[in-house]
């Protein structure tokens, strides 16, 4: 008997994108601080431990209430690799997963700039489909 194959991260990301589950949610004035909800969601996710580690490292640079990462505090690829003790390719895979699943997005600062993780400004987001569940916990 042949066991069914497990879906790859790319398969899962495609399913999420198809259902638009990764669209960012919006916090209201009565919600808990953004970073608290973000970290709660990351820790409860079924993502690979490297992905969760990179997400938490990113969150450590963010404002507690708003979740924004100031330009001067952007960790970029080299710093994330140093802080997490992961190899740069592992950090890139983790960031791609976070991007595909709606936990981060890239800011477009100026036309013509290369959009890679060495220079991209990252913004933390919480997928809207998960936000209600995080509020209730």
C-alpha cells in the first residue's frame, strides 16, 4: 500500500492564496496589542520551527502596540541569520513562507530598488482568516 504524499510548503501556500486566507486582517481599537496577537498566532501555527523562529525574531524588532518595525530597526537578512543562528538560505525560505501565508509583506519604498531580503523593508501582518481565533484565545 502506498502512503499518500504529504503536501509541500508550496502546495499549502498555493491553497492559502487560492482561498485568499492570507489577506491581512485589521485590528480594532479594543483589540489586544498587535505584537501579542502576532506572537500568539505564530506560536500556534503549524509552520516549521525555523519559520516560527524567524517570525519571532522579526517581531522582537516591532513596536508592541502597533507591530510596526521602524526603518532603523529593520533586521534585514544578515541580521536575522545572525540572531536566529540559521543559514541565510534557511532564513530566505522562512521569509518566503511567512510572505506566502500572510504573516509579513514587503514595503515598496522607491521604484527601481531591488526587492530582496537584503534590502527589503518588512511589515508584520496577521492573516485576516486567523484574527478572530486569536482574539478569542
